[in-house]
C-alpha cells in the first residue's frame, strides 16, 4: 500500500453518502475474504478519508449478503484506525421520532447467517465488548450533533436484525422488552469486526421510521425518502466530527487484542 500512503479515517454508509467529499481516487481491493466495494478516497479538513458504500456502488447488495469481513479488512489494509458509520434505524422506543439522531452505546445481535469474526483459528481470541462503540468518537459525534441543534439521543441500544425483511410487530415487542431502543440491519458485524482489528468504530444513526407495529405500515420506499430528507444533517455531523478528531487516538480500542487470547 506504499503508493497510497495510510488513510486513517473511514466512513461506512449507505447509498447517497458518497458525496461527502470530492473523490480524488477510487480503489478496488481484494482481501482474503473477497473483494470490497469500490473505496472512494478524498479529503475532509485536510485529513485523508475513505468512503465505503456498504451496499456497493449501485445499492445492489442486501444487508444479509454484505461481505462485512472483506469491507472491514480492506479498510484495515489501507491503514484505517477509525471508522465512522451511519445507519438508518427504526425506533422501538416511542420517545424517539423520525429525523432524530441516535448514537448507540450498546447493541444486541439478532443476525443469523453472518460471518462475525476474523478469529476462526488458534489462538482462540475473545475480544472485550463491554464498551462496544468507541467512546472517543461517540463523544465527538454527540457533541457535534448537539452543537448543530439536532435532536440527538446520546444513549441507545441498537438491535441488529438479519433482514432483508422488516421485523414483525411481535419481534419488535420482544426487542422492546429486552431493552432495545432502535432496530437496523447493518450495524453488526461491522462494529465487532472493526474492534477485532483494533479499529475504533462508532455509528451515527438516524431514525427513518417507527418500528413495525408502532407505525401502521413500513416500506423501503418510505425509509429511503426519509433518508434523503435527513441526509444533509448526517453529512454535516460526519464532516464536522472528522475535522475535530484529534490526530492520535485516546481510547482503549487500539489495545483490544492485549489479553484477548488463550496462550
Ligand atoms: N427495521 C430494520 N431496519 C431498518 C428499519 C427498521 O424498522 N428502518 C431502517 N432500517
């Protein structure tokens, strides 16, 4: 990767977030896990940033088919240390409303078929996820959202479902009882895989709908319409947060593998 030089900050987003910065280069990277979608490279506030469209450039890959390992590994390969993700979510907690910003502090994994680890061989590795999202990036995302005056929830439990269908009302009731606030299909295993490679990861989510059974009917078209409306807010938060990230990390994420292995 010498000719490219290290790119330490990544944004992972859905389709439409690729206008975050002017793309100066596009990169296609193969990994031991497969080929990642085209990586868009550019600059924000003088910092080199890579954007990864998680559903592919033309939004052709559904959430359960995304090659999460290839995506995260590709970012690690080019030197990324911090990942800022954005996800559309449905609100289970009825205090949350469409348009609200949510920076989750914890998650529940209800995915079913995804490959969620890089560590399938010895040494057996158990990473700590007592604090699953990077505290340093979370704090900055929340501060930025509040400074813009956006309605932002600074604590929330995100449940990740397998998709591609939306949830049933009974599932949402169950998640509510379990203490989940928002539901989405793409946050996991991105957060876990990033942590496994000692990269920081935090997500700025936006509520695109009330969850199934809370609102009468749920369509992908509605989700995409709301996304377009709130898109620029998320971009503002991401850009300002990236500008204000200190150059050196000040969080435990980079020491994840210390003491994580059976000798
Ligand atoms: N459920 C799952 N994923 C979602 C939702 C939802 O209600 N809204 C946006 N992504």
